[in-house]
C-alpha cells in the first residue's frame, strides 16, 4: 500500500515538473516571438526611422536645472532682515552672463521643443492613420494591427525631453554659536523670476551709465544758460546772490532716477531750497 502511494506521489511530481517545464518553454517562446516581432518592427518601421532622424535634428541645451546655493548669516537679526531683492541683484551683478545664459537656454529649449513636439506628433499620427507602415507579406511574422501598436510604443519610447524651466534654490541660514538653534529660510526662483531680476539689473546699469553721461552734459555753458533764464534767482524762494544765497542748477527729476540734463529738466535753486529737496522726486507732485 505504501509503495503504491509512493509511486503515485512520484508520478504526480514528475507530471508537475514536465508541465511546468512546458509552460516555461511556452513562455520563453512567446517572449522570443515578441522580441522577433519588435526587431522586425524596428528594422522595417518608417515611422521609427523618421523619429530617429527627427531626434538627430533636435538638440536641446543642457544645464543644471536645479542649482542650490547656501548663504550663512552671522546673526539671527541678519537673517531676519535679509533683503532677498538686493541679494539677488548683487548675485546677478556678480555673474550676469550665467543668469542671462540660463534664461536664454530655457527660452531656446521651449521654442525648439514645441517645434519638436509638433513634428513628433505628426509622425505618430501617421501611425494612427496607418499610412506609413511597411508592406507585410503573407509569411510575415506579424499582422498589420500588431505592427502598428508595437510601432507606436517603440516610437513613444524615443521621445526626447528638454529642460524647459529651472528652479534656483537659495537657502539662507543661521546657526547659533553652540548649534542649539538653527534657522533657515528657503527661496525659490524660476526662469520668470530671474528674468524679472535681470530686467531690473539691466535697468539699473542703464540708469548708472546714463547718470554718468547726463552729469557730463552739465557744462559751465549750460549752467550759465539756466541761471540766466531764471534771472539769477532761486525759482522757489526768489533769493539771489545779493541776498547771500548760493545758486545751484538743479535737475528737477534727479539723474539717479533717469532725469536728463536738458533745459526742461533744469532750474535754478538756492542752496537752502536744494538741500531740502535732496534727490526726492514725486512724479505726480510739485518738485
Ligand atoms: Zn530758494
């Protein structure tokens, strides 16, 4: 009796093993066939060829899309009063080419990528509409529909990516001397933010340059012309040299704020009135 059970048990085991081996072989064959099909599509697909060609024609700019910087403060007060706007302007002043470069690269990539995507989709749509797959013969290992679906999957795998934005992370931190307390603040800037900073920075540079130039235009001849026009009197209080006033020629809109050295922006002021005015300027008020 025991012997019969033993034989039966062994027979079951053997059958199970053979079954499993056959299953595994079937699976292996199926995978092999699928690979053959994929290879067939890869070597015969006009769409894949078109996508490879397209990829070859489109090269996007590469750069670090997530740079991180750290700035340590010497005290908690310094951290609390951290002026991020001025800090960024100074950082940009330190390396304007780097910042201009990454903004340019992002814009380039965005523009090129949208062209690329358009052409990529056009090619993929050719698969969907079925006008571009190769001629299959009767003994081909694959059917037209299968060809199409493999083609689509393989094409999509080849889709390129490009950096189309970036995030600059600035971590400002302070750590108390014994390390008991640490504080940090994180600021993030994307392409749009950096572009705004760059504009402000460029405007500042222009103002600086223009200020130097405008001051150069203030010649003794121009000075005399304005004093004469205003009757050698302060246009605010009316005092003149006879009253002991020292006369200045003043820029109504200061050169530091983009004011120009031209007659309409110049006037005679006495030292007292000019001192009170300093470089204050109200674009909508009396100056
Ligand atoms: Zn005056």
